């Protein structure tokens, strides 16, 4: 495993030549402005490069020791002088050509981050409103995947009804140590969120992995539960259902919200606010 060992041409099962012996990945950075309009960072490829002069994403061959996220962030740093600061990975889209793959890493940007050509592979870099992307002369591979990527630009917020999920788990004696049961659930959710969700309800775009922002609402005896990495814990001062509704209301208008609960009345309240809902079994089956 050495730096640059992914450089080289590969041929997929479709008979196409692709750059990247071990596959490739690219970074799709997206920022929603105050009006909710998504802007994406686009790269114009240098004329000498493969499909030169077309627009696509900063990206390239993955080395054998890199996963998609590491490879995409490295390429963005090299080609767009864009570092990981101000970016939060929210998902990975897999474009499988058979024997060769390109993985698009979708990352939420905190602003229109400065980006300039970092090497000779980039002729230009611009933040474009998403609705303008299709009008550009696009790299053929990106043009093929853009219709699937466009619906996945909105980040996912996962809101957990922790008490309801713990109850659905029905482990022996959980009611005697509600705080301990909640802490166990939160630790497992933290690990799951770190690796990315591979299974999501059908109403969400099909990504290979989702990296949601996780908000867990705890109540009663579990209110002192500590927040593990990657999980925001909200201690309900009173009704847990009311706290969950507030958490949904406080999300940004462009965020996609998924509430995990089996409580019928709560499901009606959050769906009225535009959130999607799924039951605890969906989450528990992945832990």
C-alpha cells in the first residue's frame, strides 16, 4: 500500500476505460443558502485531461489504503485547495460499472468555501446553483449520475424517540435501569452513525451510505444520559413527545427529517410538520 498506487487505467464490465486501478471517488460539496437554494462546487477540467473542458467534481483515483471519503477529501485538497474544515460528510453514492466503481461523497458545506485550482487538473472551480448544473457541458460520468445525486443534496436528520425505542427493544430488566438502557442505545447509535447507514426507508434517496445528523430525545430517568460522539442528546424537561416535535420544528427547511418512533399520536404530529417516520425495528435491526 503506497501513495499513488491507484493511478492507472482500468476497464469496467461495460468496456469503458476509467482512471483508477482501485476505483475512484469525488467530492460533491453542497451549501444551502438562507433561502434554501442548494449550491454545489463544480470543477472545470483542464483541456489536457480525460474529457477535458467538461464540468464535474474534484476527484480521482483512490489508493488501495483509502476509502471513498478519504480519497474524495484528498482529491478535493489537491485539485481545489479545499480542506476538510467546514465540511460534514452526509452520504456516499455508489456508481457501479461492474469491476470498477466511482463513489460520490456528498458533503454539507457551512458556506461557499473558497476553492481555487490546486494543480494542473483544474481549469476553474465555481459554486453553482443546483438548477444550473445540467445546463453545463458535463463530464459524461457525472451527467449520468446527476439525476440520482440531485435529490440527495438535502442532509438527513435522524430524530430518535429514545424511550420508545428502548421499550420496543424489550430487553429483560430495562425498566429497572432506564438510564443504563438509554446509554447503551446511544452508544450503539453512535457507532452506527460513524460507519454510515446502509439501509434507509424507501422514501429516502438510495445512497450506499447515509451519514445523518442524529438527535436523540431522552426523558425521565434517562435525562442524564451523556452524548456519545456523533449524537446530540436533548433532555426533555417534560413531555418527550413535545421535545421531539420541537426538535423537528428547529431543523432547517431544507433538511430531510426522519423520526424513529412507534407512537401513533407522535407520528401524526411530526408528519404534519413534513417529517418522515419509521418504527424502532428499522433502527434496531441495524444495531
